[in-house]
């Protein structure tokens, strides 16, 4: 039992819908925390308004409340559960901390006799209030940048006069750097100061001297009630100070820090954590270090909670920070807890890494037309990827291959920049693709000293890049039949993909793969074990690398592969890669449930994914986790090694679906709906022929590959027209045009950005109602799990629409058509598993917009609203273990559930906020109402046409 035996019931506060600055890393933290506390026989009550998370699954806690994160909801829960003893607010990001503070100020915790665990109010206040924090650091002799707080415009002006430019303005109590800005001139100061004061909930900003060009580091700490502190991970930002850590390329362990400075930094971090309050839990501390030989250290901030970086640190080290932090909050000491990976060392044992990890953020600027794409103090990325390798170069390559932005790694893919002015500008004003531009600059011959002078990126990193380019140049002198084994092995050890090496030698990717096999240069898999192989690890969590052969005394040569293949029947689930708009946490939810269902059916489950924020990449979700890019070469090598029964692609969104063709071509079995059916649904021409055959109506359309063809089609189809490219996600590039000039402009832009794509022109059904249905099909029987009606009119992307379950004003005649069409299409596509179909309804006629024979964004929402494990059922159908008719469906919903999209427009000033066919929302929440007279429904319905854009 835990040391604090008075705690019998804990309330965990979640982080709400995903926004830029607070994503699914808190679903991972909350899920781990709930499991960790329940293991102790303690009741867990959970509040979170995000339906797409594993955290809000009924099985995760004793009571789950999908309610708005407000003090009103907190009071309702505390009244319903008088047994609650404690609240844990550190697992739900800034949202949970802010809500906890508000409840404290209102005296709610005192009224109900609730104690706060994992953090204390003073710690939150000290770390959030910039002035208090600065005074505390001065008291304990930890250096800070010269800074003062201002609570008015006039105060701010006086501080600026005293310090001189450049300056940094940071609002207090905000998330993901909201409102933070660099100010280089007097002219821009007024506007940025006003904006900062407005963005801070307490109208206070900290103005400090900008430490431009200083190096930035983070340490992840855990402390128990006996004041034992462990440093779990040191993280170095490759980008210097001035770019938000959420938008920085980060590396663990720290690469360019001298040991003396690291020890000083450790001591400072521990001192800071001990001085902000007497609590047991996790902390994230950020430092700046001067880029000269003095290596002066300045403390920037401390967060007394698990953070985005602690999810990264957990995955980087294999040490489950949220899980252990929860146990510490209950009163355990670190030396009483087991290391979860080795099961033989204690949690007081600091992790040691014998590999390198690189995290690269994933941006979605294409969704925010007119947005400022340069990186700064305000976070703009929507997700991230992590690469694990034996060297920085290998990890960097694996991370760039994981991004899914049509790049094969650094350089060597014909997509680099070759314009000098453009390269210099992208280096000067940190661009989202600077990680690639550095390579292009070296390829162009720009000296490293010049790149360092512009970017202030440490020379060590730039030299690593240069080595990669020198190797590329050398390999380019060879052909596939003259390349030596030594050079090919070096390229693979440095992370170059087969298709990059093929590009260097002007041959096919398959030829490089064959050459590797012939030369016996094969991937080997290594364990992430927290202890650099000093102790035996019990948890199968792997990354791949390439090793030189080892020779035994008897002359036998071998490479050391730590992934032992069992003789059990296996299933691979392909993950959904980095979060982005159009493909978020809801696909991770589906992947996790797919894994759990396959386990129930007796399979050994293998997960392949590269997103460090998610539950799917937790070390104990699947039987085996390969933390690898969802990139063909990596997947193929894992499949050859493991020899599974088949691969599930329909749960990982477009990422996994895109690989279905390759799997099919290589004779690897796709579990569930076949590649042919998936492809038929994507190919608008063939799909429309199928609909014609089934006598199901669809909007008139045509296919164009040039602007001329599009113009000729427009005469036949009539404006307004909806233009969309094939095979894209989240409505990318979709637009409604109303005349020839707009049509031509958009078609030319699309073909430039997605060359060789077929464009679909549909006659847009103005004023139609949009609806969608999700169903499970076993090839013979179809069960519709939910039909949702969108509140916004047709033309707003389904991911951006408020939608009600069940529909609120579709008549019996229309509903019957939806049901009939869904069943006919599911069977005609020979669906095995899930399918989502979207409809437009005009004059009581139901038209098909599209069908996706895969898990959709709405499946988790419907599962939560009805309290049914639909992904579990669908996976068992895919595996052929069950028929649809085997399940006892019993959906429970009183009234209506409304899916409400959440946007992150506040991160992008001057962006057009109008909604249209291209998705822009970053997350969603769920709202339950008893009937349509509810004020919240009335307000949504009355505003439904306000945002429609063309």
C-alpha cells in the first residue's frame, strides 16, 4: 500500500481538447497516471472534455467525466463523489494547473476537504508569476537574465528604456508561449507590449534582455517526499535561444555541454526544484548557456508538472515519468519503486543512454494561409516525431524520414533549395524547414563559419551535417555495381535511406536494397533499456541500427540483434506518425484499441510508430514496440524480421493507408479490407462507376490534370465548383470556386504544390446539409455504429464542423436513404472492419460525397458517446475472429452528444479564420445536452453560417 494511507480516491484533471502548445502528450501522461494510481487499489475519478483520447476510455478510471474543464464541473463531480480525498493536477498541462488554481482561489478544495498532490499551490504561483520567480532565483543565487515585470503599458515603456533592445516580452500564465515576442526596434515594441498584456490572464508581462544566440537546455527531474531527486534526461536544443522549445529540434542526451557545466546545471536544477515548494512529483527546468568558453548558465523557467518534454524524455529513456511521478505523489519514495523496464533496479537509478534521440516538430502552415511561417517564442507546431539512432546523424535522418512531408531524409532526394538568397533568408529568419536548409547551404558551398554566424547553431552540429554531405558526394562517384561494402555500411550507419543512396547513384531503391542483402548489411534491432545494457531489460522496446560484424575466436562473424523473434502468431499495427491537422490523436486511440483487441485474440502484437507523445508508443501497450519511422524501408525490414500473419493499416489514418499498396505489392497480407477496396474508394473515377452501378446519387464531377481540362469541365458542371486533389488528408488543397479566374488560379497553384495529381471537380451543392455515418462490416453484415449531422452547412470540412449524434432534424425518409446507402457501399467495397461515409442532403435526396474504408476521426467520439468499444469489435472482425452478428450492441446515450472542434488561430495573427473545405481545427471536445432547447445548441445553430468561406 502507498505510504499515505489516507488517500483512497483521487481526482485527475485532464488537459481538454488539443491545441497548439498542448497536445496528446497529456493523454499519454494522464493514461499512465490513472493506471499507476489504480494499481495501488486507489479509486480514480477523471475529468477531461476530449473524446479522442485513451485517457477518457471507461476502462481507464473508476469514473470518467467527459465534461467541460470548469470549476462548475469540478463542484458537480465533488458533490457526486464525496469520497474524493485528493486532486492531481500535474498530468493535464497548463489547462489543469490553471483550473486547479482557480478552484483553489474560490475555496473549492477547502470546502470539500480535498488535498492537492504532485504539486502545491505555492509552487504553481511562484513558477507562473514571473516577478516572484525572479526574486526566488536571486535569493538562492541562481543567475537569471536581466528582467522586470510590467502590469501596464507605461511600466513596460520605462523598462524598455532602461534595458535597450533586443528584448523579449513574455505574458504570465499562458500556454505554449502565447503572446511572447522578440522586439528588435522601438517601432514594434508598442504593438507587442499591448498584445502581451492582453494575452496574459492577469495582464502582466515579463520584459527581459534577449539572450539571442545562447544555447538552450532542459532537464527533467523527479523528487520524492524524502527530497531524493533524480535527473531523468538532459535535452539540448539544436536551435539556440529565441525559438520556443516546442518548435526546436532537440537532442538527448545533451551533446555540446562540458561535464563541469552539466554538473553545475544539475545542481542548479535540483536547488530550484527544492526551493519552489515541498512537493513530490515531476519538474521540467530550462536553462540558457553562453556560447563561449565561459559557459555561463542562466535559468529561464521551471514547470512543476509533467510537460511535453517529459513525454519525450520518457520515450527517449524508457523511464515512465508520469507513472513514477504519480506514485511519488501518493507518498512513495524513489528507492521503494521498481524501474519499469529492468524490473531489477530501483527508480532512483538515473537512466543512461547508449544511443541518441532527435525530436523534430511537425508544422501545418499550409492550413493557415497568410500565417507568419518563421519560428520564434510562440509555439506553432502541431506535433512531433522522434528518431533513435546510435549516432546523432542516424537519429537525425530517422527523424526527418518520420515527418511525412515527402522527404526521404536530409538531402539526396532532389528536393533541396538551390537559390542562394532563399537559403540565406531561411537561415536568417528561422524557417520550419531549416533542418533541411542547413544541408542545402553546405551543399551550395556556404562555409560552416557563415552558417554558424547566421544561425548561432553550435559548430558541432554543423560539422555533423558536413560529414553527411561529404559522404553523399563520395557515394555519388559510384554506381550500384562498384560501390564498396564499407561505404554502403557507413551510409546506412549514418541514417541515409536506401532511396537516398539510390538517388546518389542514379539507380532504383530496390537495387540498393538487393545490394545490402547481398553484402549482408541488414538492420539489427536494439533495446531501449534505461541502463545502457548494464542490466537485463524485461520490456521489448526497440530501435534499429546498422552494425559492423563482430568476429568470434573461431572466425565466425555475426551482428548482435537484440530483438528475439518468437514462434507465436503475430500482428503488426501501423501507427499514424506525427500529429497534424486532419490526422490527430483519434487515430492513435484506434491503434491502441486495435493492439489490445489483437492481444485478446491471442496474437503477439507489434506496434510501429515514431510519435513520442502517444499512448501507442508506450513501452507496455503492445507486446513489442518498434520506435521507428512509419517509412517503407523500416517497416519492410521489421516485417521480414518478425514474419507476422499480417498488417493492420486501417487504424493509423492516411499514414498507414498510404503504405497499403507497397505491402500488397510485396505480398504482405493486409488484415481487414483489401488494398484493392481501399484504392477503389480513393479513386474517384472508379468509385463513381461503382455508385452508378449501385444507383446511389453523387454530385456531378469530372477529373482534370491541367488548367485547360479544368476550364472545359467547368462549362459542363456549372459553378460553384469544389476542387480537390486525390489521395490527400484533412481536405488539403480543397477549395470552392465561383468563376473561371478563381478556378484557373487554384488549379495552377495545386498542380505546382502537388505535381502529377489528378484534380476532382465536383458541382458544389450549395445550401445542402452534411451528415456522416460510421459502420462496421464483416463482408456480409453491416452494423452502423453512428450517424452524425453537421450543424454547419455542406462545404465546411467535417473535421471543422460541430456535429450532433444522433442527427437532430433529418426525417425518416432521409435517414433510411443514409442507412441503405451505407450498407450497400460497405458491402460493395467488400469492407472488413470500419468504414466512414459522408453525405450531402439536398431536397430530401442523399448524395455521396466520399467513402473511407478505415477508422475515421469520429469513431472515438461515437464510442465515447455511446459507451461501446467499437474499435475492439472492428479489430476482431478484421482478424476474422468474429462476425458483426456476434456482438451484443447496446448503445447508451440520453439526449445528444455534440462534437465541437477547437481551433488554434490565436497562434497565427492575420490568418483568415473562415472555414471551408480544408480542415483547420487542431482538436475537439464533446458536449452532452439533454435536448435541443439547450442554450449551447441554440447558440451553435444560430452561428452555423457565419464562417463559411469559399
